[in-house]
C-alpha cells in the first residue's frame, strides 16, 4: 500500500480555492458547536481526494475533486446548523472520499488504514460498484435506507444536490433522466425524513429543470410545501414513473 503513510503533518496539504473555502467554513462552524471537526483529518481527506482524483475533470470543466469538496461543504453547513449530532469528522471525510473507491485506485482497505474502518465502510456504502456489478444511484440510496444508514444517505442527498446544480454540462437526455430519478427517489426520501432545507433545495433545482413554477410552493420550515405544491410533487412523481415504463 504505497503512499498510505506518507501524509505526515499538514505540510502536504496544498492550497486550492475549493479547499480553502471548505476549511474556512469549518473553522467558523467549529466555533458554534460543542463537538468540533478535526481539521487535521479533514485536510488529510482533502489531500487524498485531490491526489487520487488527480487530473480527472468534470463535464463542467472543473477539476473532479471540486465536487467532493463542495459536497463536504454543503454537508458541513447543514449538519452544524440543523443536525449537530451529524456534524462529525467521519462524515466530512466520507463526503470528501465518496467517489474514490468507485473512480480511483484508492481502495477500502487503504482508506481503513489511513482513516479508520468507519470512514472506509461509509465510503464503501456510497460506492456504486458492487460484487455483482454496478448499480444506479437510486439503488445505492435504497440500500442505505434499507440498512437504516440515514447519516450516510444524507451525504448521498448532498451529492445529488451538487450534481443537480451542475446539470447544465449534461446532455438534455441525461439531465432529464437524472431529474426524474431525483424526483422519484431522492425527493421522496428528503420529504420522508422531514428535512425541510434539503427538501426545498431539491424541489427548487428539479423545478428549474422541469420548468415548473415555484410561486406559492413554500410555506414555512415546519411545513415546507403548500398543499397545492404537495399535489404537484405527487403529479411529478407519477409522471416520471409513467414515463419510465
């Protein structure tokens, strides 16, 4: 396992705008919570995410490692302010590494050696490549829910939110498929878990891509959707299911 032990101290942490944005936000959030994030582990996570994703690029033209860093940023903001018990170092590091087993040479065994078995297990849970073949993002989400791993499922929700935010780089056909999958699986889960902030963000992004008006959609944080819009969401879900048949 070459390079497993070569991080050492923070001297190998390299500046980039994406990473600095996350680091600065975590420093700020750490001052507001009882259980602060371990910044050493986060910087180590950034280092390995950048090292192993390397020169991979997103279709948007950004370096691929910008995606997991942004997912970690959104996860940190949300959990620190709304679900402090999930504002955990292992969650942030898992978000940073969530695509490494699937898309790079970093393995579950290596992650366990570097970050511990919990992070390695959670990254594996988010990996779509299984022993019997590759599964869809929706199937990955369904497995997490069946196993009651709602904390890891939250990372998957923010992964999907960031993918929706950068959907413009996809073909129209691919974008339509992603939005339909989001409505049927991801939006349904967010509503079921009663996480209004996440639900709202997913709805806004889906509506933008489906050209559905947002007026009178939101009421307040305890009841995020108006009855009219609840019906519209059901209609969207049914429409997507019918089109998938």
